[in-house]
């Protein structure tokens, strides 16, 4: 064994890296116990009976818990993958994936996840894309005023920013959702003229959600303001999808 250092600075760094297990939060609950919005609430989170579950005395939370699982603010997936000790050592040493440059560089990984959630889920009270995203209606007739076009363009840019942040944080579920939002918002802005790009984003979102593998570089192309597809590009799909057995046990 090598000699132990006696330098005060090295000893201080070693002490900082040491994990005090008594100070750690409780471990993540088992995957099978994370019910999300399937858990019925005794009281509504919003006044009224709009979220009352038929045939019971309970209430639905409107998908809030499912969105919390999707964003994974507590980093439960990373904690299961790395183990508690390794995860918190990486957290203390600032080694977990996050933006380290630009205006978000001073924000923690958790704070960056909150910003990501705001990009994906915040909607203006008069937002035209409120409502079920699985229902598409043609909204482009050529008569849109400049304010409408500006609003739709900003929403599209927010989805691209969410995709870039999802890839940076290495959050596959958020990456898939960002692509879905890109699909929807591209159609809202461009209509049939944007159908090819929208369908391409939808295909990649499904690929990430599937049981196969996906290519991060191929997905990152969609985060560009003007995505340019190289017809000779060869995919290097090495990242397992969300339904892959290797990933399912962590979600």
C-alpha cells in the first residue's frame, strides 16, 4: 500500500469526499412502489370535482405525479444505477451530468431539471396548445398574424432548448418528451409544410421509448435551429431505450 498523505489540503479534500451515511436522505422506494398518478388521492388538488375518479370516493391528480416521475427531481434513477455511495460522491464532486457553462452554469442539477420542466410544461393561460396533445387539429391557414407566428416560434424554440437540456442532463424520458413537443409545435407553426420534420421527431421519440437502442448524436440534430440530415449518416445506436429490460429495472 502507498503512503498516506499528510498534507492538510489533501486531507481536507479527502474528508470532503467522504460520505456521512447518517446525513443521506432515505433511499429511493422500489420501482414497483412508484405508482405516480395511478395512486388515488383522498382530497382533490384543485377545487371542484373535475378530477373525481368514477366509482370511488378518491380523486385523480391530473398527471402531476407522473410528470414528477418523468423529470425525476430526486434523481432516483441515477441513485439506483450508481448506488447511494457512488451517487453522492459524484454529487459532492459535481461530476453528475449538468450544464456547467453559460447562464445555467451556476445552477445545480436539480435546479436545471426544474428549468427543464418549465420549458416543457409551462403554458400561458390563453395558450392555443392547451389540452390533450394526442389530438391534432390543423391550425395553419395562412392567415396568422405576426403575434401568433411569434408565439408559435417561441414555443418551438423552447422545445428545442428542452431537447438540448435533456441530452445534457442525460435524461432519456425528457429527451423523448422533448421530441414529442417538437413534433407538435412544428406542426402548430408550419402545418403540413413541417410534417416531414415533425414525423422524424416522432419516430425518434418512439425509438427512445422503445425496447431497442438509440443514437444520441442522431437525436441531437433535431435540437439545431435548422436540422440538416446527412443522407450518408450511419447510426450508432448504443443507448438502451426506456422499455429495454436493462433500463426498466431502474425506472
